[in-house]
């Protein structure tokens, strides 16, 4: 939140420490303080940032080609179970380096999380804000659609669609994105209704501001904090659904490295080499936990009055 | 003063305006009509301050919304300078009529700076460039008595009184003629109320504004208004010059409202108003005169038939048993320092 200083006198005033003391901190300063004081948000954010960097720079970091098979080196255990540093996390049943596959797998998980959250966010926010702002018939239609969507079991529908269209990253992402908009719609509808009743919206209407302008400059900034929280929750949700679909063999297809697929491929050996399942499972768990920590943190930090 | 009021060019006029909402009762209940305004007529003359008083739920705020064009009346006509409200350009109307709302904590967008809030009308109407808008904001801040350094602060950094000054600045930045004040002081501390009222009075004098001043606080109305209309359950029951009304209300309801004003002396206790029943349910209004279940003077005729509003030289009255012009205050001595009590 940067201040819009448009003239030299204003700028001089803004930097006057005495004046800041009198006026107290700006909302931006208070937000910064709350962010830095919130452990869950910092930890979650750091883990996500780490995994994101890992995904972006995968070709530079990965020690091996994630697709290179070596039947001579199948099922090598990770370092901590007596393996060698050549393959720090061991190799899978085709002799592919597990660490490299894990690093490349972060790309799939994060991509599906972000893209699915954006698709469902656009659909759900549009519907929710329209329903909350216009009310009446629009609201009735949207509420009906939300109920229809809530009556459908996500994994079952995704399974059916993927089974028909064939599993690929694009299909899975799109299907998940088209299925997860319900929470966006519900939350945005409720918060828009709340904000709409505020007098500053009536004041903007009385001034003659157009509906798009009111939605963009009066409503959206005041419901954005809820939106951010739902985005994080749905990201985690999408990542888990992708992993579940891949585990069931209907998600991302081999040999693409995906964490869900790695768990699936490791499950036949689970009783003999449990780390094949545990390592991708633990990373998946960490990512989803980090996203949820960040979501909770963002809620606390952006709307401290709404805690609990 | 009285002759002025009889002038024939009202800037704002309501003709037989009714507004009905449909209210749903319970999950499966049928929706029933709630009539917020019933056949209401009102004139606002250039340069006057019309005080509109009444209890919560009598339709005061609905009236404000209709005048601002935020809601359309179910029936009847709203005329601005003699032309119907609906036929006029929304932006042109916005330049003439602006609101000041009750709650300065809800009327300022918390995510915007003060400069953004005040310059919104200018930006919507495309008046001037960024630099001249900044200049206009500075100027209007000075008019409402705020230092220009607050431009880059947020509403959360300001007190209630300062926020209300910002709301007034936003309403006045386009130099409107008519300002609809919807209880502009009732959310403020008593100590701040008088500052805001004096500011409103000064602005009216300096800028030649016309106010419709909605309030449930009679002391505030007496301080500012030139003419007062008393509303009860969606209707005007009495309308008179401020002095005349405060010297001797003719409608029993106006009388009860005047009596209900608290005094500064706590030993006098809460005034007795002789209002037996509670405020009626607007979905299910009483027969005849809507006020009859609470009225000490009510007769059988009041329950059967609604008294038609009568316009005479003193204003308007809708009652079968109006008081005479003699002072009717039950406690004139205690009631005199009302202004200091609640302003």
C-alpha cells in the first residue's frame, strides 16, 4: 500500500516524523507491522516461496534429468537410509532420480494450483459479486447455480470428465478450475452484500458514479482480503485434487513427474520401500500446510477485526 | 419569513409520493407490503432549511433516498425545479443535490485516502485535471475546517468529527444547491455535534445552500431549521415555521416529541410523554389516524377515519383535535435550555 504523493508539499508532510507520530500509522504501515509479527504467515510464505523458486529454476537445480531411466540403479535408497549422494533421495522403480522428479513435480502442483484458482476465482467472484450487488433475480439464479454445484461431488465429476477427455495437465487444470468456484461465489456474495449496504456506496451512487466504477473502486478493494484467503484455500484444494486424480491414474500421465503420480507409482512397493510414498507425500503435505498457513495468516493480517 | 415560505418556486417538491417495499416474513411466509411513505407531499424552497423529524422507522431515510434518486417512488412524483426527477440527467442531478449521511464511519471508504474520497465527485464528472482536483480538495478542506495535510491520510486515522467534515467536504466539492442531511450529527459525540452543526449553518450562509435536515433530535432541528415537518408512519402530520412549532405544537404527536426532549438536570428524570402504546408495526398500521392508539386525545372518530391534512396560514396539520396556538409545553421552564442539553 503505497501512498500517492502527487505534490512536493504533500510529500514533505508525509515524511515528517512528528506528524506521523500525531496521526498514527497509516493502514499500510499497520499492515506491514502485522505481517512481520505473524509467524504462521511468514513460515507459510517462506515455504511457498522456496517451492516456487524450486519450480521456476528446476532445470538449474535438478541434479539429473527427471526422465532419464537407468535400470542398473533401480530403487536406490535415499542418503539417510544408506544411499549415496549421487541420488540424495534415491531412485524410483525405473532408476530415475527421485530428487529431480520431486523438483520438477513442484511445477505441476504449483501450476495446477495457481491456474485452477485463477479460473475458479474469476468465475466465482464474478457470480458472487453480481449476486451480492444486484440482488433480486440475479441473486436467485446465482444461488441456484451454487446449490447445483454443491450437489456435485468434485472428485467424482472430475474423474468422469477426465476419463472421457483423457488425462493431461490442461484437461485436469481446466476441469478442476471449473469445479472449484463455489466457495468464491459464496464468500464473495456474502461480503459484497455486507459492503454494499455501507453508506460510502450510497454516496458514490449519489455522486453519479457508474456501476462498474462502484464495483471496481468501492466494492472490490473492501472484499479483496476475503478473496485472497479463498484463493489460497482453493489453491491447496486444487493441488490435492490433482494429486488424487494422478494417484488414481486419471490425472497427469506418466512420465510427467507429478507428486500424486509419484505416490501412485510407489504404492506397489510401499511395504518394502516406504520412502517412495513418504517423500512425495511429505512434500505435498508441506505445500498444502504452507498454503493454508498463509491463507489463515492473510485473513488475520488483512482483517484483524474478523478474527475467530 | 412566513411570506418567504409561501413563495411559489420550490427547488424540490414531492407530490403524493408513496413507497412500498415487500417484506417476506419467515421462510415460507408470504411477502407483505410495507408502506414506508404514504401519499406524502413536501416542498423545499430555495434557501430554507426544512427540518424533518420523526421516530425511527417513520420513513425519513426512505424519503432521503428517493430525493437522492437512489430509490424510485412506487407512486407519485418528485420534481426538481418543476421537472420530474426521473426525466433528468443523473449526473446533472448529482451536481445539484448531494447527501451527508448519518454515520461517518460507514460513509467513507476505508481503503481510500481522504483526497481520493473528496475528489471522487470531480473525477466522476470529469471536472478539471489531477492538479486542479487537488487544488479543489485543498480548498474545500479549508472550507470545512480541516488542514490540508490530512489529504494523504486514511479515514481510520481520523476522529468521528473529522470524518464528518470529510463527508461534508465530499458533498460540497461540486458546489451543489441542495444538501440532504440524513441525521448528520446523531452518530457523533455530543461535544462534536455542535461543531458540525455550526459548520453546517456557516456553510449555508456562505454558500447559499438549501438543506433538507432529517433528524430525530428536536434540539438540533430548532437550532438549524427555518421550517419543520413532523412525520409519523410515512405521513406528514404537521408542518410549521420552526418558531411556531416550538412555541406551540398543534398535533398531539409533535407535542409529545417536544415533551420528550431530555433536560440537562438529571434530577428531573425522564420526561413523561403520555404515549401509551409502542410505535405501530408499519406492515400492519392502525386504522384511521395512525397515531390514535398512542394519542391521549383520541376519540372514536380518530380510529375510524384518517384526518385529512389541512393547509392554513400556519402550515399544515392533520388532526381532528389540534391544540390551539397557546403554548402547550408541559414544562416550559425546564425545556428552555434544550439546546445545551443535546447539542
